[in-house]
């Protein structure tokens, strides 16, 4: 599912924030073999700086390494992803699902059952592209992943940046604040959210944004707690287990999982 522009706006602060976390999950790039040949970027009536292209390729290599580790594979190193970035809206509309995606207030999408990504260039082009690349990798490893798992991971990866040849991640403070608000006003219903397992989220723009927020918050919490939780979750989802059941087992009950999750976000700045 394409990321709405409201999601991209929440990521806008990334480059201006002083607080950053250096990602050291896998000793990146020393063993990853994803190259520019695997990530083919075509620019139509637009341009990207060499620095932008280098950042996108570096983070894509990290995404490949991440998904290799989660799914115990090396096949993501050779996944061929074709990206087309459009400088003009009228050209983007001519892509297979471009007009519908624009109607959903989004700037990019992964074409279903292919590894083709279409992006309308904006100030958020890196975030949108990295978001869609995550979809391509996940769908290369999992058939019909739950919507929240797919979008949560993609939102997480859309917030990565490269500075001075190092990879950084900054928590999306707007979404973290929204989680606290939803918890305080009683609208945060994690069990209901996980059990719905919808193929496509519906509702108002704010309701859809909240679903992205919850999905991101679940992934961020699991990664910060223990990356093995994401790996086990992916394994069991592939085996047909529900996320509610998996998290209940991993945390000794869903109520305990929920209490840990809420406490985690109460402590976030």
C-alpha cells in the first residue's frame, strides 16, 4: 500500500533533529552484495544528486541485509528492483496505478506482483522510495504479509538517512506523540488492530494515518526491544500464526506485551 503524504510529513524532521541513533545491527555493507545493477533507478524529467543516489543505494543494501537476517536467506542480495522516478505529475498518472495512488494522496507505490516501483518526485522522494523498497524486499520473502507488518517495516525504513557515510535512524517523534495521545484518550486498541488483519486500510485520512502510526510503533518497539522478536514474528507469520498469538507467546501474555509497549512509549521523548 502506498504511503500517504501525511506519513512523509511526519518524517520531514529527520534531517534537522540532533538526536540520532547509529544503526549497528549487522556490521553493514561488508558482506552485502546488492549493487546499483540490482537497484535500477530511471529518472524521467527529473534529476537526483549523486549524494542522494548514493544514500538510497546504501540504505537499500542495509534493507537487503536486514531482510536476509530476518528470513535466514541471501536471496535479497540479488533481488532486481526497477525504480522509475517522475518529475511531472502527468507522467506519473500514466503509470499502471498512478492516478489511483494520487487520489490516495500518495507519491509512490510498488506495483503488485512485480519489483517495479513508481515514485513522483517531491521533497520526500528518498523517504517514499525507501518505503517502497522495503515492500519489495518483504514481498520477496513473505506471501501476503499482514498490512500492519508490511507498512510498519516500510515506515521504519523510510526514516533512515545517511550522513558522512554512516547510516542513522531518528525516531518519528510525531508518531510517538500520537501513540501517547491515543493511549491517553482510550483509542489505542492494539488487540483489535492486530486481529483485523485487513488487506487494505480504509477510513478518513486521519484514521489511515493512525493505522500507519500504530504499525510503525509496533515495529519500532520490537526492534528496540530485541531484533529477534521481529525474526520470530516473521517466521511464525509465514507459518500461518496470528500476530496476536505470536506476541502473546513471546511476552508471556498479550496484556504483558501491551504493558511493556505502553511503558516504552511513555518513556520516549
